[in-house]
C-alpha cells in the first residue's frame, strides 16, 4: 500500500479528517499496514501496549477472559474504528484480547510516536477526547442495562445495538445484521449463558420480532423490538 493510499485511508477516520497534507506527513512516516486473517490474534490480554490500530477492512473482536477462561466480549469493531483506546497517555498492558473476526486490513502506528504527534497537534487531541467520550457513554449505557434490565430486555437491547452498528436495511423495512454471531458470542456480550440466549431468541422469533436467513444472518424488526421494551 503506497503512502497516498495510507493517507486517504487514515483521513477517512474523523481523527485525521481535517488535517492538511503537511500535518499528515509525520503520521505517514510512522504508519504501517498489514492484512490479518480471521481467527488471528492481534494482541493478547496482558501483552505490552505498543500500537494503536485503525480498521480499514474487516472486523475485530475485543474480549476479556477471567481466571477460569470464561470469555466476555467487550466489543466487535469494524471499518472506521480505532483501538485500543486505553493505550493513550498511560503505561499499561493490553486490557483485553483482540482477535480478527473477519479478514481485516489494519493500519497501525506505534503509541509512543502517536503520543508525540498528539502533543504537537492539540486539535487532534480534542478529536481523540471526543472519541474517548463516546466510548465512555457507550460503556456507561451497557452498565446501566446490566444493572437495570432483566436478561430478556438486555438481549433485545443488544440486538438493537447490533442492528445499528452492523445493520443493513432491507426493502421491507427489516434490518439484517451483517455480521454472524453465535449464541455463545451473543451471550458473552452481556454476561449471560448460551442457553438463555437461545431460549430468548426462540421467544422473539415466535413473536415475529426477529427471524434468521437460510445462511444464518439475523433479521430484526427495529420498531417492534423497541416496542417490546415498553
């Protein structure tokens, strides 16, 4: 991938969108790119934090494991996302695993070099703070769901969130979630069990709130799902 292509890709991210060619030069000097196959780990929980990654193509699953090996999916990131957000302005290890969920092309920049760039470009710092603020709001909303909602409602909220993040609207108004998730993965996103998710999805299908395609993609009725919560 040539320098011009890398610049075009990076400037598709809000963080770099308004930077001039001159301002982009130090970033392009340190930016690298790599293709990762599905199932590959980009880093493991506990590894030293070394790079910040920008997703050009594909999807990346961020998850944690406890001492018993139980998986908790934190997020599934896609084109236009950056990670890990915890890597900025602190000396720490990777707080989670990052596994390629679908073949991905990533641009990555060493964190130490990126921090030096941010120090000399305060306008980009402001953009980064906005990105981090959005992540905090998202995590706070998920925590509130966990505390205030029962499992049935949590699964509905999860499906609604996935439809917004990975959804494609069809001609009949339904939304197809364009990433396939197993019941185990859905359960791991909300700290539930595969059996509970399976039962709840069956209930939602009986109520015609969701359905599945022959090739395994979930179709949701967004308005009907929202009404089910009230």
